[in-house]
C-alpha cells in the first residue's frame, strides 16, 4: 500500500531517494583504517587472490551495466584484465577458463536463471566464483565460492535503481581489496578512493535533489518518441543504463552510445529537435575527455540536437552549446557515473508518469526472470 512507499508515489521513486543509504550501507564495515577490507574475499585465501590472471563479470540487464562500470575500476586498481559478458552469451561459446580465472556474477535478486546457469557452468570449469548480490541467501550467492552482498535493502520496483549504485559500490570495493592484496594499488590512489567513498552518500543526496528540475524537463518532453544518451569511459555504461530505464518504464525508444563512436554512425540519427542527454566528464579530473565530449556536443548541436548536459558544478564550457544543464557535485572520474545516473533514473520515472504508465510494474517485464 501507499504506506510501504513512504509517502512516495511509487516504489521506484522511494528507491531512487534511498540511494544515499544504499551506498552507505554497502560500505558499512568495509572501510577500515583507510583501507578496504572484505572478509568474504579474505576467506578465499590471499594466494588465490594474487594468482587471479583474468576476471570475467557476468550479469544481465542493469546489473551488466554496473559490471561494465566496475570493470574500469577493477582494472585500474588491481591491474587484472577484466571482461564483461552477458550471462546468456558467456556459456554458449566455450570461453577460455582456467583455475586462475575469477568469475564475478552481479545480480540483485540472486535468482536470475541466465546468471545462475552461467555461474554453475563456471563452477564446473573450476574457476573461482564471487557473487555480488542484494538478496541474502539467494541461490547464486549460495552456489558461489564467496558472496559480497550489497546492502541496498529490498528493491520492489521492476526497474533497478538503488541496487545498481550498490552494485557499482561493491565492485569498486572488490577492486580496491584485490589491488591491496596484489600490491598494485598505490597508497595515494587508495586514500583518494576511500575519501571519495566517505563523501559519496552526501553527494548522492544532492544528485537525488535534481528531481524537481528533471520533473519539469520531463513535463516539457512528455511526447518525446526517441532519446539518445552519450557518455565516455565510465559514462558510457551509465548512458546505456539511462537508455534502458527509458525503454523499460516509459516505453520510449532510447539508445546509449559511446560519445567517441558518434562520428562512426549514430550521428546520422541527429535531426532537428532530437533530444540527447550527454554525460559530461569533469573538466578538473578528466580535461582531455571533457574537451572531446564538448566537441561532440558542438557537433550534434550544429545538427539540431536538443542537448541536455549532465555536468559537474562549475563547468561553464558546455553552457553555450546546451539547452538544459543538470549540475552535480564535484567528484572523481571513476565515481561520476554513480551520481550521473540519478537524474537519468528520475527522467525515466517522470516520463513514465507523464504518460500515465505504471512505473513499478512495466508491461512484459518481471523483477526477477527465473527462466532461461
Ligand atoms: C530483469 C529485470 C531487470 C534486471 C535484470 C537482472 O530483467 O527486469 O531490471 O536488471 O532482470 O536482474 P538481477 O536480479 O539478476 O540483477
């Protein structure tokens, strides 16, 4: 009933607003004296963690985009090649797996059949399996060698929101733990990541507060038929997630693209009035990528696109080329997508609402798909 929604109009709205706590609770007890410590990984034995020479992240849907974002951080901190694969593709191509491979599955429910079958396949091949899961004692974490739980709390809305940011958080913690154990994580990088995590729940609350601005934007755009999302580096999977949200609950055709790929095809889609959300990297922490994305914005604007830029507060370079600007708190390049996805979640929710749809129960979808 309405009471369970805590005064919000939908579970999804409530869950978007709970994201500062979803992150805070996932971090709890795992930042110890300026280090990341995950006892569930320690139990696997340090030699095993040191010997891992390849990580494959498997997941479906939103969880796979969390996996794509996590892959950047794990490679950077633990210096292990990481590949992300959809669970249902992984198992049918005879992947190269050895006893030094680690498979990390990501699943909110821990019951997604495609992912469970992929995990079972990995276990049969003798690889180390780690489950990132939001549901205590679900099948996937029980089957896996180690379970690193996200503590986002129960997620009711079919479209995943708070579980997504908690999954990224857990994957980053795994990357930091592995980096420390393997000796690949520089002390200053570790200190900076811990600092970023400590301030993240607060910044997340600021990102949640973009709701009103986004609601207004969605109101103006209620009859939009197609929306594009552009991002670069970790902003790319966040753009894919923004597009997925819109497809799932607003039934609007949406595509996410890597900003650099624009000129290799998608720019042909740009026509007068085409709405494009652009996730703009920070000019402070990523000046080169920032300049590239600003030039992408100029190119699409010149072709008539309506540009909605998600920027770091104080970024004025984009202003001459944008129709709308959503400002987010200053953060670190790897942490940006965690904040950037929030206005995209609100946008999907508000467009769905504007179309009179059931935000929490979209047609044809289930919260957890327990068939292959
Ligand atoms: C379903 C849901 C998606 C979700 C995906 C993976 O398709 O509709 O929102 O991202 O399953 O779910 P999982 O529980 O494995 O994270």
